[in-house]
């Protein structure tokens, strides 16, 4: 079985700030898995998955499942980096 390593990690979304004419871009990345596998017995144990790797192509249901630990993407730590781009056309 040939298993490819795919990473979905980064997504950029742009929107305009309501208070200014600057455009804000966000890069979203998913880090280590935080799923508690021992919650049923009252303990705490994580599996050690260090980074989210998509289990399928972007836009499919499989892309939301990690290929390394088989958990949903929501169990992985979400990291957001915001970048502000000023609009030079609105200068006074």
C-alpha cells in the first residue's frame, strides 16, 4: 500500500476591516493533536501526532481526517496568523 503524505495545513482568506480600508489575510494552520484518548477512564493521554496531514484532497470529506492519527481536524490545535495589507488608493 503506497501512502502519500499530504498536508492541508495552510489556508488564506481575505476580508476587509470595518474600521479601516485595510485588507486582512489570515493563514490557518493545524498543529499537534489534542484528542484525549483516556477520557473514558478518567485519565489523560494524547497520541503524539505532531501535525495535521489531510487524508484526502481538499474539498472532500477525507480532507478533514488526519492521515497520521485518524482524528478529525477539530482535535488539532488551530494556529491563525493575520497579515494586514493597507490599501494605498485611499490615502489622503
